[in-house]
C-alpha cells in the first residue's frame, strides 16, 4: 500500500467585521503657545460634530484603538501627546510644543478617537 497524507473533510469560513466607532472633537486655540510649553485642552472646551461644547472624551479600548490629533490640518507626532479620557476637567488632551515651534491663536485642533469592536463568526461544515 502506498503512503498518503490523510486530511479532514472540513470546510470552514469566517466572517469578520471591524466595527469602528469614530469620534471627532474640535477646538480653536485661544492664544498662541510657543515652545517649550504645553497646550492643554479640557473635555469641557472641545466641541463635537454637532457643535455641542463640553464633551466626554472616550476611553481607548485596550489593544484595539488609536487616536490622531491634527493642529492646523497637520498631524501631530504621537510622542507629543498626552490623552486622558473623561469629562469636564478630568478629560483632557495635552500637546507638548517643542522648542522653536508654536501653535498660533485660532489654529484648529482636531482630535479623532477610533475604537474597534470587532466581531467574528465562523461556520464549520463537515
């Protein structure tokens, strides 16, 4: 009898949905910030997509989320940011302004928080 590789007669398929939850927050800088200094924006000062001022900054899902910050339309380096979820003065975003840099008055700051709640369903046929 010849040797052969035996394999199971199983068909499996998996459907995965990433299900992103994207929240955007907006702020206009009220005075110029020059380096080396920090710009601190509290949750109570951010606007949401509807223009409502005073938001709750969402928690970041462990290992399944990210945030992006833009100042005057330019993405900010992650190492310059500190983020604390929450509301009022508990929730805040801090941007460290490096030496010889500045954020000018009335610059828009956009905070984008993306959390994922993925789902997966596997169907096995034998």
